[in-house]
C-alpha cells in the first residue's frame, strides 16, 4: 500500500465510521419508510425510499475504497452499532414530525463530520478518498435540505 | 386486518425472523465479497455479489408484507442481531473454504426454516405470504446448490 | 377441459365475480383520479393512477384464465354492474377523506373475498387459479395498507 | 374557465358521449378478443387487442380534457351504458363475421359523430379539443378500414 | 417566405410574445421549485419541475417556427422581460398558496391569449402554427387545472 | 438435501418426466414451425414459434430445480425419448389440422399430468416445486386453448 | 365512406399527388446523399439522410390515409413520375450549390401546395387529413429553412 | 479505385440492376400492403410490411457499395423502371392469390440473378460485394419460401 | 428451387447433419452446465451456458435454410441421435477435466466437418449456405480455443 | 447550515454569479443556434445546441447547491442581466466568425473566473462546491477549445 | 489446429500484419481527431472519431481469430511499428488537406492488401478468416470513399 | 490558455506520460487477455478485458484535457514506448502468476505516480486536471487490489 501506517490509520478510521453510519442511515430510512402513517404517508414513504436508494449506492463504494487501501470493512450488526453515529430506532415511530426531526439532526451530524473527514484524508495523502467524500457530501447536503424544508411549517403539528 | 390475533402472531413471528435473517445474510455476503483473497477471489467476489443482490430484493418484500398485515418490521442492528438465525462475522475471514462452509450451513438452516414457515402461514390462513415464501425458498435452494457445488472438491484445500 | 362441471361452476363463479369487481375498481380509481380536489390533489391523483394501472393489468389475466377453462368473461356494463362487489359512483366526490373511506371499505371486502376464493378454487382442483388469486391478493393488500395509512390522521378533516 | 356556459355545454356533451363510447368500445374489443373461435381466432384475437390498446390510450385523454374545462367525467357502468353509442354484447358471439359486422357498423357511427363533434367544439371556441378529435378520428378511420377489409370476402362465411 | 408582410407581422407578433412568455414561465417554475418551503415542499418541488420540463420543450419549437418563417427569436433577458406576459419574481416567495395563486393567474392569461393567437395565425394563412398553438394550449390547460385543484381547499392557509 | 428419499424419488420422477416432455414439446413446436404449409402458414408459423419460446424458458427452470434437490437432469436424445410423454414426428406433416389435432391432444395429456404432479410434490413436502408447476400449468392451459380455438371450425378442412 | 364523391375526389387528388411527390423527394434526397462531393460532403451527406428519413416516415401515413377513405395509392415508378411535382435527376450532380438550389426550389413548391391542400381537404369535410397536412407542412418548412440557410453565403461558389 | 475498368463495369452492372430491382420490390410490397382485401388482409398486410422493411434496409447498402467503387446509383423513377427486373403494378390488385403469384415469380427471378451476380463480382475481383449479395440472397430466399408456402393450398381460391 | 437434385442432395446432407449435431451440442452443453461440480463449478457452469446460448441461436438458422431450399429439418430425438456427430451422455459426469476433454474432441470434429461442408455447398452452387457455415465455423473455433485453453494446465487434475 | 456567515457570503456570491452567467450562456447559444446563416449553418447550428444542452444541465446543479447552503437562486431576467458576465445579444448576428469570436471571449472570461471561484469556495470551507466547479470547468474548457479551433483559420473570412 | 504449417504461416502473416495496421490506423485517426484545427475542425473531429470507433471494433476480432488458430497476437508498440503498413505521425499536423491526403493514401494501401489477403487465406483453406476480411474490406472501402470525397474540391486549399 | 508556461509544462509532462502509460497498459491487458492459458484462463481472460475497457475510456479524456490546455497528445507507437512507464511484452507469456506479478508491479508504479501528479497539477493551478487524476487513481487502485488478491495464494504455483 502506498499509505504510511499513520496515514492509513487516519483514512481507515474515517472510512470505517462513515461506512457503518451509511448502513445505519439506510436502515433508518427504510424503517421510517415502513412505519410512517398519516397525512404525509405517501410523500415521505416515497421520499425516504429514494434517499435510501441513493445512500445505499455508496455502501459498496466506501467499503471497497477501504479494501483497496488494505483494510477490512465492518458489516456485522454489532459493529455497525459500535461505529455508526446514527441510531436506528427499535421502537415504532409513526409521526412525520418526529421522524423528520431525527433525520435532520442526523444529517447535520453526518455532513459536518464528512467535511472534516474530507480534509483529514486529503492531509493523509489520499486525494482519491477525499474526492469520494466530497461527492457524498453533496448528496447528504441535498437530503438535509429536503428533510428540513418540510419541517419549516408550523402547521405540521 | 383479516387475520385473527393468533394467526397474525404466527405470521408476524415468521416474517420478522425471516426479515432479520435476510438482512444479516445480505451483510454476510457483502462482508465475504470484500474480505475474500486467493485463487477464488474473482469467482467468489462476483458470486457473492450476485447472490447478495438477489437476497437484497426480498428485504422490502418481506417487510412490506408485514406492514400490510399490521406489523412494524425490525431494522435496528440490535434487533437484526436478536432475530436473525445467521451470524455475520466481526472477524476477517479470507479463506474461501471457510467462507463457503459457513454459508452452506447458513443456507441449510434458512431453507429448512422457510419450508416450515410456508406451511405455518398457510395454516394461519395467509396463502399470499406462503406464496412469497415459496418463491424465496426456490432462490435460497439455488444459492445453497451453487455454494455447495464448489465445496465438492477435495483439492479446494 | 379437465375440471368437472361442479369444479368449473365454482371456479367460474369466483373468476367472473372477481373480473367484474376488478373492472369496476379500475373505473372507480380513475373516477376519483379525475374528480379529486384540494390539498391532497397531486398525491391522490398520482396514487390512484398507479393503483389503477396495477389493477388494470389483472383484467386480462382473470378473463383469459376463465377462457382457458371454457368460460366466457363478462364485459358489458350491465354485467359489470351485476357481478361487481364494488360500486362506481355516478355522483362527483371531490373530498379526499370520503374517497379514501370508500376505497378502504372496498379493499376490505375484496381481500376477504379473494382469500376465500383462493381456497375455493384450490378445493375445486385448480391450483393454477389459486396461484393467480394469491398474487393478486398481495397486490390488493398493499393498496389497502396505503389507502388506510393516510386516513390514520385526525387532521385530515 | 375560458368557455361560456353555452360553449361548455356543447363541448361537455361531445366529450362525455365520446368518453363513454370509447370505454364501451374498449370493453367490446376485449369481449370479442376473449370469445372469438375458429379459423380467424389468432388473427382477430391479436387484431382486437391491438385496437383495444390504441383505443384505451384515449380514455384518459378525453376524460382529462373534460376535467380541464371544469367537467366531471362519467365512469360508472350505468353511465357508460347511458351515454355510449356502442353496445357491448352480454351474450357470447364466437363467429368472426358477426363480430366484424357489428364492429364495422359501430365504427361507421363513431367516425361520423366524431367528425361532427370536431366541428361543434371548434365552433364552440375550443380548437384544442377539436385537435384531439381530429387525431382520434384518424385512428378510428384506420380501424374501420382494417375491420372492413376482411369482410370484403364472400368466402368468409 | 410564403406569408405576405401583413400575415408575417401577425404571426411573428404572436410567436415572439409566446416565446418570451414561455421562457419566463420556465424560469418562474424553476424559481418556485427552488424557493418552496413547508408542508407542500416535496409535492410542489416535484410538480413545478415536471411542468417546467414540459414547458421547456416548447421553447425550441416556437423559436424555430419563427425562424422558418423568416424571423429572429428573442433570447436576451431584456427582451424576455419586454415581451413576456409573465413576471418572474426577484423576491423570494416560500409560501405555497402565494406561489399557486400567481401561477393560476398566469395560466389564465396565457391560455386566453393562446386561443386567440391560434385564431389569429389561422386567419393569417398559417395553419401549421395554429396546429402548434392548439397542442401547447392543451398542455397549459392541464397545468392550470392541476395548479388550481390544490388551491380549491380552504384549509390550505 | 432436506427431502427424505421417498419424497425425493417422487419429486424427481415428476421433474425428470416434465423436463423430457418439455424438451420434446419444444422440438415438436419447432418441427411444425418449419414444416407447416398452406393457408395457415404465417399464422401457425408465428404461433408455434411464440409458444416454443415460452416453453423453452421452462427447460432450465425444471432442470435446475432438480439439480438443487440433488438430481441429475436428462438431456440425451435417447433419454428424452424414454421419459417424454410427447412424441416428436420423424415424418413431415404439412397439414394444419393434423398438426393442431396432435398438439391439442399433447396439451390435454400435459396439463392433466402437471396438475397431478403439483399435488404429488406438495404432498412430498416440496411447495417450491409445486409453485413452479402451477405457473407452468397456466402457460400450458393457455396454449391448449389457443390451439383448440382454431380447430373449432368445420371449414378448416 | 363518409365523404361525398366530390369531397373524395378533392381529397384523393391532394393525397395522391402529395404521396407521389413525397416518394420522389425521398429518392432525390438519397440520390444527392450518394452523389455529393467536395467541401460539403459530410455535412450534406448527413443532412440529406436525416431529411430523407423524416420524409420517408410520411409515405405510409399519406398512403394509408387514402386507403382509409377508399382510394388506392400509386406506387409504380411511372405513376410517381406522372403525379410528382418533384423531378429526381437521372444525371449525376456532385455540386453542393446546384443540389441545394434545386431542393430549395422544390420545397418552395411543396410547402405552397401543401398549405393550399390543407385548406382544400378541410373544405371537403375531412379535418383529419388537414391535420396530417399541417403536421407535414411544419416538417417541410423546417427543411426549406435549413437548405436555404447554407445557400445564404456568397463564398459557397 | 482498385478495380480495372472491365471489373468495374461488371460489378456496376450487377449493383445498378439489383438496386433498381430492390427499390421496385419495396414499392411493390407496399402497393400490395395497401391494396390487399379479403380473408388474408391482416396476414398479408403485415407480412408484406415486414418483408418491405427488410428489403428497404438493403437499398442504402447496395447504393453505397456502388459509390465506394466509383459509381453513381440510379434513383429517378424512369431509371428504376429501366433497370428493375420487377414490375410494380399501376392497376389495383386486391386478390391475395394474384399478389402472391406475382411475388413468387419475382423472387424466383431475383434469387437466380443474385446467385449469378455473386459469382460474377467474385470473378471480377470484388469479394466484398459478393459477400453482400450472399447475405441478401439468404433474405430473398426466405421471403420466396414464405410467399410460396401460403400458395401451397388449393383452398386459397 | 434453383438447385439441381444433386446439388440439393449435397446441401441437404450437410445441413441436416449440422442441424442434428448443433441440437445435440446444445443439449450436451446444458447437461454439463447442470452436472458440473468442484473447483471449476461457477466458471464452467457459466461458460457452458454462454456457449450453449450462442450455439442455440444457429438451430433456427440452419433449419430454415434447409426449408428455404425445399427440405424438411429433423427434430425428433431419434433423428437427432442418428444424424448427430456429437454424443450427449446419459450418465452423469461431474469432473471438469472429463467434460472439457469430450467437448474439445467434439469441437475438433465439428470444425473440421464444417470447413469441408462450406466447400461442398459452395461447389453445389449455394454460396449463401457457405456464408452461413463460415460464420458458424468462426464461432465453433472460438469455443474450441476457450475449452482447450483451460485444459492446457497439468494442475487441472 | 455549517458555513459561517463570511464563508456563506463568499460561496453565495460565486454560485449566484455562475448561475446567472450559465443561464445567459445557455440563451446565447440558443440565440446563435437560431440566427446562424451561411457555410457554417449546419455545423454551428448543431454544435451550439450540443453545448447549450451540456450547459443547461448545470443550471439546476448550481441553483440547488445554493439552496442546500441556505440561499435563494436568481431567476428573473433582470437579475440574470445584473449578475451574468455574459451578454446575450438583442440584435441579430448571422455571421459565424462574429458569433465564434464573442463566444471564445465569453469562455475565456468564464473559465478564468471559475478557476478562481474553485479556490475561493475551497478556502471558504466548502470542498463539495469546489468539486462541482472543477467538473464544470473541464466542460467549459472543452467548449472553449472547440469554438477556438474553428477560428484558427484565416480562410474563415 | 486444422491448418497445416504452411497454411497457418500464410494466415498468421496476414492476420498479424492486419492487426498491427489496424491498431496503428486507430491511433492515427485519434491523433488527427485531437490535432485538427480550422474550418474543418468539427466535421473531421467527429468523422475521425466515428471511423476510429468502427476500426477499433475489429482489433479484438482479428487478434482472437489468430488466437483460435494457435497464434499469439502482437501488441507491444515496437511490434506494431514493425508490422504496421500505416505510419502514425509523431509530429503535429493541423491541416485538414494534409491529414486527408495521408489517410486516403493509407486506405488505398490497406484495401488493396486486404483483398489480396482475403484470397490468400481462402487458398490456405481458411474460409472463416476470408469472411472476416471481406467484411472489414467493405468498411475500409467506405472510409476511403468518405475521406476522398472531401478532397475532391479545389477550394479546400 | 490560462496557464503560465511553467504551469503548462508541468501539467503537460504529467498528462503526456499518463496518456502513453494508459495506452500501453490497455495494450498489455489485451495482450495477456489473448495469451493466457491454463486453470485461470476464463477468469483472467474476462478480468483483463473488463479492466482494459475501463482503462480504455480514460485515453480520450486524458488526451482531450491536454488538447484543451494547448498541447498535442502523443499517439505514435514510438512515442508511446518513449513516454510510457509500462512495458508491453513482445514475447508470449501464458502463465497466470507471471502475468499477475507484472501487472501488480505496473499498478504500484502507476498509482504512486498518479497521486504525485494530482498534487503537481493542483500546485500548477489546474484543479480540473487534478480532479480527473483523482478519479482515475481510484480506478487503478481498484485494479491493483483485484490483481493482487489472486496472487495472495501460495497454491497458485
């Protein structure tokens, strides 16, 4: 591998965490896609599925980037739980406002971390991984805007 | 809902467990897809991905069937761990024979359970769910054959 | 034909009724697709059309199954009216809640009947028709869930 | 709406009648598609289906044109029966010559009426509806020719 | 060119104005597509984009029709501003009701003018341009209906 | 394998016989597709090919189902001859009526056997194979109807 | 047929002449497509082919419209020669300017005639044929503009 | 060009004649496609169109092969008439038997000539043109068989 | 037909034998596709299927070429057995080396015979059939190379 | 939003200006696409349209990036005029050299600015926007090269 | 292999040389595609790319044909240089006339050689390779014509 | 051009070398694709082709980027030899291990150089080229992993 051990450790930490977070986010979108009820059912049922599909496409990209650099990606549920910064609910949440509130909060956390990670891996001499993070960042920024946009209405309650 | 409470409990138990097992199996196929090394790299890297893709398609089908009947599907990693009959490794397994041995064992367990579940839900007055199980059963039977077929060679070691 | 007269009569009754009901349901979805007004206009205008399209695909399947067994499918409006268990409104209903209420009620009736029909035709020695009913049942179950999900909100009024 | 009440009444009468006739014609093509027997089975079974499919596409066009102008399209079987100028048989007709004879007669009626309607709605200040009628007229003219062409043979009996 | 100077002047005036209005309408749909917030975010974000796309397709048709007849289509922002009958907001409007209210008003103006233009160019001996206007008229009528349909609800406020 | 020896023997007998019969039926449809002459040339030349194509698709399905259960599918011409219930002519038959007569007879035999096989394998604890038979049964029922429908005409001679 | 003899004669004359002219124009475009040489080779070789292809699509439309009304379309070379208003060169013309000059002249003649024909058939009570002419007129107007546009350059010689 | 004058003359004669014949055959197929009436209407209306389409594709191939060798392909109706060995009827033939009889005769002539031409151009040192003729020969042989096959029935009259 | 009796006999012998051999080869590829086990399972399971598919496409080509020339193609299993130069095993062969050894031997025989047949039919005045043989020869040469290439390894045993 | 006010102001300024410039450039390409005359008509008519289409695709990307960061994109003609660095002509320019000269100059300005903007937004802590600018920069560089390449010829005048 | 050593040597010499020439021709087309400037920029930039793409497709065909016969295809730049009859310029040529002049000369050489090679390999008992050469010959003949056609104009200078 | 001479020299050196290396790598992948023999034949024959195809797509991207900046890309075999850091073998290598060993070594060299080049061009004020390098780097990293993964097995020898 062309990364030094220190560089590799930094890149691996970022990729492993982002991978686990992405799998958890996918599962959370699907969970809400299945549990949603009420006025916003069709709107959010469809929106969550589209976002889940876009998020899903990045799982293999992140894992294989790690593999190319010599790492071994996490996949076991226990590992996803440990590394992910997103929590998938075990309880059933049917209320649109509560679902949206959680997801907006998740996306704030994810996008801030990803921008920092982009800088970290670039500094660790790995511009190709930085490039991948920048592309995904744009995607998550888009989802954050869309989820937030609906919440901008007092009458939602 | 047109199922009695007893019928619903039986169908829900089968769908919830199959859903968790299917998500875990998907993650296990991907984990091996990423970790495989050696003579069988390309062959199994591709085979696992194709099977993972076929398995993936049934996740939404199983979860939405449960939703239609009034249930709420599991998605949190902790729940997947609890309900799944397949264990996703946290350690890195690079050996083809060990990967195949685990997967064949998993598929023996999955196909036996699914055939029983098919009968259970049919008895619980839900032929549409039985129909879904019968179709998935054929798919898992196919995967079991293919995984086993390679193992049928002493020279693999 | 390989069905006895009694078997054929039972299967024909189920197919003829289901065919008429399916045509009527298609027309009802389109009627509501055209008449809907208000906050839910775009959401339901699109949802009804997708469901109508899925329902439409089964008309030819049901009619041709009957033809294969030696029957002659109904098509005249008067016959649809007579055999259908779904009533298409002649009046103009523009209110989302009223439309959804009627459709949920229709789907409760349809899915209960179809599950019974599946059993009837299986007992009448015609597993291929039972197979068709089981597939359609899953589709109608899905529509019932989606229509019901929006109604689960007090603020709809 | 930009039509005066008189204009609207004229256009609505034409659109409502054409819509009901088109739905009835679709059902009649399918009925004959299912009931046909004998030497011409495959030929007409296929021809009726192609024509039915083309006719079907205009149902939504006609109904939505009426909706755009402020009307509410008919869909209930009883209404189709009342407004349609085409009669769908309740009896089973298996003879090709009789089927073709009825359809040619229907198409003569339909194309004459549609040409008159094109003029009526143009006079009622609605050139966009006239445009739609002119396009459909060409389609029905084509079907009339094809249905008639086979009948031009004494040996058909 | 086969049009007399008077005929050409009449047709050119209609095409130039419609072209500028169409470009402005496209930009207005996009502006609202970007600025919308609140309960109707996803619904209108998608609806405006679909309508914008359909409107967009007619820009080249209108401009090239004018070119074929010997004219030179407007494209500069200042010219669009001068000729267009639709005003694109420079301020940010996030409220669904206000957006819809403006668009319905715009469409009332556009469809009335287009029907008159259809007659004008037909009288100016140019039936091919009239044909184009009739097709576009149907499209704008459809958009007006859809935009109006949502507004038909007191609870929107 | 999860089937007992008795169960496996029963399922294998049904799959092996159906496979050989399907290959033979495919070859017979093609033989008639090539040998047909006279008034019905184009009609039957095309119809036989479409049916052959549909039948062809099930060869791999049946053989692989057997493989999954641990069997080895027949493929040698001598084996096809031995197990098939359909006889492919060695002589040249150009007459439409004779071709159709044979095929209708073949399909009566095939569909009766397949319905019995569906029950047999279901009783042998293999609902996935039963499911496959039910689907193919519908296909053969359709072909039987179509082949029979043309024969329903005295003027065919 | 729903046209009177006089109406039919007028419509037939227009359709027959346009059909022959269209076939001749197609052959002329191809002839120039094959014979062109020099600086404009690739440009015109491609342009003529695209225009030929668009023109070709209208041959069947015109001929079948005539058939629907009861006529029999011309196809023999001698008839094309007699009815066509376009002359296909028997000599080899390799010069771009001469090819373009002839084609522009042809299109001036064709578009003037077609606009008159549109009026003629409308007066002859056949709005569907007028509709077809209006669509084709737009296409020929486009070709005329494009062919003329290149000629607008003194340096072409 | 790499052909001697004698070789070129031989190849050109074959290509020019085949091109004219192919255009004429295309027009004849379309003429019969439009004029056919009676029992075989749909069958031959479709068959002629498919064959015309296949024949059409070879027009550009033949003409461009001639162009590559330095020739100028014929396209004017008068030239088609002079070089073609197929005569397109100016009269209206509605009888299937007469149409088929003429076409079979045409195909006998065409296929014999093309086989001879294949040998001629091969001897003239142009194997690439021979290759093209061999491919087209197979296509015309197929059409001859299909047209002849229907005629093999006394009951056609 | 344009072949003399002697020419026809020679061409028919070649086509009939090649057709039977091709059907047998197809069945042999599928038989091995189903029976393969061990290290090479996936590799050969896929390779055989791809080759089978390519071989399959030539069955209809060969049979219809014979039909065009006046022959009647074999299809009955007994006839395939008699004419084919390839033997399909009735026993189960699971060993990759043995399967490959047989197939290489088969392809040596097939390609030698096909090259001779190409010459034979060309001498029999039928260049179009020679053309078909030359194309198929290339395909079989490719398969021979690929099957042989794997065998070129001592470690295969 | 995760940008500080200063960062946001810098990024917004760059995005708003680029968006207005892109819309103006699109309109300018179309204007020239419509107005071009002479020797280069077809070449530039097509080239401008392809470039316009590529440029068009970036409008939504730029505007939505701004929206995600909390801004409101300009769309009104007056705003486009104010922010754009490209001027769309109100006069008619038919000369290829003048059109190309203006466009090359525009592209020199655009590409220099965009490279600076890429650096600005990267410094403003927004690598995802930098990534978008880098991709668009490559596209505009390509257009500049192509437009310039034609101008590199004295004989153009 | 079924070729004698002498036959193989002859075929190998032809294939090896043609392969190297084809790779060189591909690189030359791309070189000119990148270096072209001036009036003909877009025309030739596109034309070279299309021809390069068609030429590219034959590289694998030629190399694999050689492999099937037992040879090993050249690929190293030094080998391409040695065997190719086409010289790829190391200098930058921006002038259209000079590019075209060189390419026409190359194609004269290539097509003459290929026709001779076709005969050589046919004599060497390898009709399948001859078939491939005949097909490619047609393609190169087409390119020669197109490249030459533009040069047929004195004003090019 | 917007690059200073020094910047241009640095970017040109990187692009020219990468272009030559990419062409050589493409040829090397094809060479091994053709020469491979033994157990890994099918696996590597396919893998090399897929990688060759992905590598091929970047040739035009790299060359045109250089063109846009004012350079002239190398294409002559001698130049490829001079600039490439990858050596294409002139000898025939049939052994999988030796092929893989060379390719892994090549990819180590390529990816290290490309990461350095990414930094170089970014420093040379050309972020768009850096972006291209980062994307290609990811692709070459993936190939290196896959090629290496198979070598990770002692039993390969």
